[in-house]
């Protein structure tokens, strides 16, 4: 039997409150065959298990593995040549990037996450716009990449059947196309059409994926349903997905009101916000996670709290794509469970959840002393226990307790403590304020060491990078050139479609400055 003792100067077991956590000093975790047997004093546990391999030292922090609850691609859009723009314009630019095999792309993402302490991911994977919908072949490649890496994955095949590119106060794609010259509108429709399929063609594929990878058939794999966004899915598709998720006892992750244009589209299409429309059709519940939710209203948040609906916060992405800042103070005040994710790219164009946690900690510090921003403990809980819950691994990981699976991250304390750190500073505060991805020394998933002394144990990183370079360092194909040209021709029309449509009298949740 595989038995090991994971040792640390501090073992952070779990967050217990806004300013509290269970922490064992000079502690250790005993794991056997991927299951945590005990957590306690290192010397006592060592005496009980004298022959066990010891991983870590008195210079490490042992903590639950981080969970990235909202992730799409390995190679970021910026790496692929799409500049940071408002989401609606950015999405258009992305259609001109080079295509890449999803196995290589997701494996690259897994490598970056493991190296920075993430042990589990919600992989919300979609096919490129203008191509066909998800298939079993694509699902096998995405899941296979994480199986090869050793990471835990909640695979979320993202699906659409309408308005994948355009939605705003002026309507959806049909309304947009009607405003373009006829020849360009025809070309645009022809490009988008392959991505849309009838619901009765989409659901059998999701059923097949759920049967193959869902319901705990693999310890490190789960399936989550992922209707892309409210405006991108017909009510028929949304209700069909809700039914399938219930039948397979899995979660649902949906983008929600990421931008102001998405909220305004709801008023045009439904006469209410997209969240309120989801509530109207009976879609919400404890199994539903709403990604972003930047433009959730007071009423939206009240509905989320009442239905047990959850949020995934993507602070970096929201800043990079000019989407806004989610009202985190009000969200937490309402008692809504929050996870976090790196989305397409973190603040440093990477997947470092330590950096993401620090941004979440800092960005919601509104001026004055009357509002309470998130604490380090709350933010760590978002990236561990809440992420585990939201990715449908809540019964397995997210805390270090007996019977949980042994997913752990070991952080070298040198950069955190040296040259000095006041002993009154809590270890959780120290982690969230000062730890970085480069401080991650060792990572275990299911008791297996997948990163040791900063080196991957399963993946040949140099070979992977050579394969990626070979696949991408080439001229554009004729199809890629055509897509890039289409994006260039459509851009001025799309800009006009959205321009001037945001009301200027909106009342923010939080005021950061004043004109006078």
C-alpha cells in the first residue's frame, strides 16, 4: 500500500470562519492509497508510521490543493495573437487565431496549474466559433490531457445553439447581421452556422459524455454541464441540460452577466435580467454555478441566495476584458458561496491561483472604513473548499481531513518569511498576501506526487513545448487567413452595434472615486 507522511511547519486543514482556520503547527498528514488517514502532530504520527515516506519538511506549509473553477484554454488568447479588448470585440478577434489540438492545449494548461499548486480544475471547453459542436473525440482529448498530467478535472463541455458571438441591447446575431451589407452578412451567417445544432442533436453527445466520464467512474474525473451563457442557449437547451444534470447528479456551470451588454440583452429579449429569466424557467439551484456575475443586480443576488445558486469569481479576466468588478462585498453579505477561476488568462497571462487570490483580496477594498472587504480566510476558502464544491468534488477534496482524498500543495516558506515575518501574522494571511506560484515545491493529487521539488513527474515539459512550437510556429492556413479577414471586415459593424448603448445613469454597488 502507498503510505506517506506529508510534513509542514504548518498544516492548513480548512477555513472555519471569516478570520479563522484549523491549522496544525509542526504537523503532518498521513495518506494511504490516496486517502487521508490522519492529521496531527508530526512527531506523534512519525512514531506511529516509522517506515512511511516523508514528503515536505519543517520549512513548508501544507495546504489543500487549489481548485481552479473556471478555466478554458491553455495557450492564452494573448499568446495566440488576440489583443485584450472588451469581451464582445475580443471574441471576434479570436476567430482568426491558429487552431491547436485540444489535447496539447489542455495539457499545457495542466502543466501551468500543477506548477503553481492547483490540483483540480473545472475545464469549460468549447469548440472554436464557426466549427461544429463538441464531440466524443474532443471530450476524450480534453479528459485525456488531464489524465496524462495527473490532475483532477471536472470536464464541462460548453454548448450553444444561438447568439454565440453577439448579444446586446440591440438584440442578437440575427439583428446584428441585418445591419450589415448583404454579402458580408451572408458570409458571417455561413461562418457561424456550423456551431449551432438542434437540441436533439446536442443532448445525445452530452449524454454519452456523462455516461463515459460521469458518476465517479474515474476517481479524478467528473462531468459538469456547461450551457455557455443564457443568451447563447435557447430555453429548450437550458431546460434539457437541467434535466440531464439532475438525472446524472452533476453540477451546472453557466456564464452569467459577464458584461453590461449581456444584462441589457436580457431586458431586450426577456424583459428582465438573464438571471431572473433563469429563475423564471426553473433553472437555478444549489447545483448551479454562475461564472462572472459582474452585472448581477440586488434582485439577482437575492434570488441567488434564496435558491442556493453559487458564483465563480474571475477577477483577472473581468479586468482584462473591461467587463467590470463583481460586487463581492454584497455577494458575500448575501451568503452566496463563491469559487474563483483564472478564466482564459490570469493577470500575468498565466494560471497562478495565488496571484488570482491576491487580486481578489485587494480589488474589493473600497474607500472608507464602513465596508468590509473579503478576508484572506474567505479568499482561501473560495480557492479550496468552495472550488471543490462548485466543481462537483466537494465530498472528495478541498480540506485536509480524514477520509478526504489526499490532494495537497506544499509551499516553501522562505520567500514568505524571510528576512522577517512577525509571528502574530496568521499562516493564512501569510499565504494569501505573500505566496506565489514560484513558491510551490511539491503537489500531490490522490496521494500521488505530480510535482516534486518543482519538477513535474508525469509530463515531459520540454517535449510538450517542442510539440506546441512545432504545431503553431507556422504560417496561417487558408482557412485561418479567411477567418482573420472576416473578423477584420465585421469589426467596424460590431463596434457600431454596441457603441453608445450603455446607460450612463447606473448606480454602482461601490464608489471608488468622485468627479467633484
